[in-house]
């Protein structure tokens, strides 16, 4: 249960702060409307740092991401009996975090009458800057490979200042590689908020764009598998 609880609350914090950044940047009449990509990358990085701290204190390894949990288990770095509790915690935590953002920004959703006003699924999930399925998939594979490969060399990243290093890693992946697809890196971070946006009565909401959702599901998992496999071979 500690694994589930840690992953649930850690991922909830991650999405609450991360998707909250998306809402702040895009919705009408927020003080951060129109903020730039550096703001987004820095804020998401700090959101991950806080999520890892919470998860670690509550007894999990702070994965917050199926693209970490599943490859780690496949290559013997994480016990299989903990995989399902971790995945449930990640997806449910992300769903609840997105729901809280919808409540927090409800008046701003009402003030943003359509996608042109910033009311889109991009607040919660990822979208490509240029729609090109093969290259969008490759972008997510490459970005997640870089993220997980570096993460593997940090050891226990819930301890001391290492969560801050993880946040800085997210930030530089965002600024360096994330501008093509919005750097999902994490199927739970994309699918659960996208699902929340689909089912909850968000005022003036746009299309949830499920036709693209296979990219932020498959790309991070493939990238994480390649990184973990390579790290295993090198050791």
C-alpha cells in the first residue's frame, strides 16, 4: 500500500502543479496568461521535484511514471508484484490532480469561450507542434530515452537533493527536446488528465484529441525500455 499511496499523492501533486501551469499560461484572465516555454519547462520541473519528494516521504520510489516503472521491472530493477499498485497510483493520482485544476480554474474556463481563447486539451495533455505521427513518436522516444537514461544514473532519486536534480533534468529535457511534442515522457501524465478533460463538464472545452494519444503512450514506454536496456548492458 505504501507504493500505491506514495505514487498516488506524488503524481497528484505533479499534475496539480504541472497542469495548473498549463491552465495559468493559456486561460483568459489569469496573471500568467501568455507566459513562455521557459516558464512552462521550469514550472513542470519543479512540479516533478515536489511530486518525487512527496512520493518518497510516503514510501514509494518516486517513479510517478509508467515509463519508469515498467522498464525497471522488465530489466529486474523493480519487483513485478509492485508494478500494478504503482501504475494504479500514477493514473489515479494524475486524474485527481487534473480534476483539482479544473476546480481551481473553473471561472477561467468559463471566461475562455473556445480553443482560440486557450481552452484546449493542451492544458492537461500533450499536442504536437507539427503533426507528423512518425516524427512525433520518435520525438517522444528520444526525449524519454534521455530522461530515463540519466535518471538511471542518479541512484535513489528520492533522497536528499536528488529530487531537485530530477526537476532540473525535466526542465532541460523540456527546453532541449520538448518543444516538438510538449514532452509527455509519461503515459499517466498524458492519458489520465486527457481522460479527466474528456468526462468532466469543463465549460467551453475543446476536443480531447484521442487520435493522437497513442504517441504519448507508446513513445515514452519505448524510450524508457531502450534506456533501461542500454543501461543494463553497459553495467
